[in-house]
């Protein structure tokens, strides 16, 4: 599962591009400098986490280079996303597996000379799930199930639930899965996207709702 999740999260780096570092947009447009954008991390607050069965499993950064065109010039831009993962265990035939996961992605807003370049802002949850599915080679038969509103980052946001099937090669097990995913939520100079995945045999909807309600942006 760890390698599968790494493939999934590595793909999330292509989602987006917060704080401007190193030079001005004018220098960039004139070809004098490159630009770097880095998101602030978003996490689940300690109080919320202490009341849940989930624990933090990793904090990673994903830096990619993308080429943009501004004022007739093509320039490279380095962008860094911040990814925080949480998981919890459950038992199958007496063996514990940590396949229930909750992921918080913080990706920078990138605006150069009045143009926005982060596509995540315009992605629907169907688009985001399709992207996840493309990079999660053990995930298939994804179908939209239902929607609900959840308190998240100071507002009420829509969460879409999907049904899917997954195969976990390390245990040679196929499971029916439930996915929960939000649209990108603008926070400061970033966008935050959250998604949870768990076996359908356990209903973790309330836990996912609580984790969403406890997400904090560290800017």
C-alpha cells in the first residue's frame, strides 16, 4: 500500500503550483530570473487528531518544474506542494492493515501578470478522482455515490463520496472502497484539497467529517 500511495501522491504534484520567493514577476517576464512558489502546509489539528483513530503517517513535499508563458516569454517555474497523510489500522482475518487513509494536499496559487496557472481551481471532484484513478493502478470501477456538506476551513463545503474497487498486492486482497473528496478550497495563497479512502466494510464517514472539520492551514 505504501508504494501505491506514493505513486498516487507523486501524481498530485502535477495539480498545482503560494508564497513568492526569489524575484519579481517582472524579472520573470523579462527573462532575468526564474520563479519559485511554495505552499504552506495544511494539517489536521492536534485536538481533532487526538479524538480520532487516525495518526499522522508522513509529511512530504513535492517540487516540480513547469514551463509557463508570460508576456511572450517562456520561463521555468519551480512549485512545491505540501502533502500530509494520516492513516488507521483495521483487521482482516486477524491481520492489521493500515489501508484507511486521509490526505491533505496544499498547493500554491500561481498568478503571473494577472494570469492564474494552477488548474486545480477549476477541477471538479470528478476531475480530481479521474486524476487519482490514473495514478493509482490498483483502483478501478469508480462511481459517484452521494454528496454532503461538511464544515471545513471555516466554511461549509461539498464532499463527494465515491464507490470503487481496489486490489492490495501485498496481501493479495481485493476490497470494495469508499472515497471522499473535496473541491479545491482557497486558503490564503494556497488551495487545499482533501481526500479519504477506506474499505467499504468499515463506515468511516463520521471520522472523515471530523478530520475535515479539523484541517488547519499553517500560513
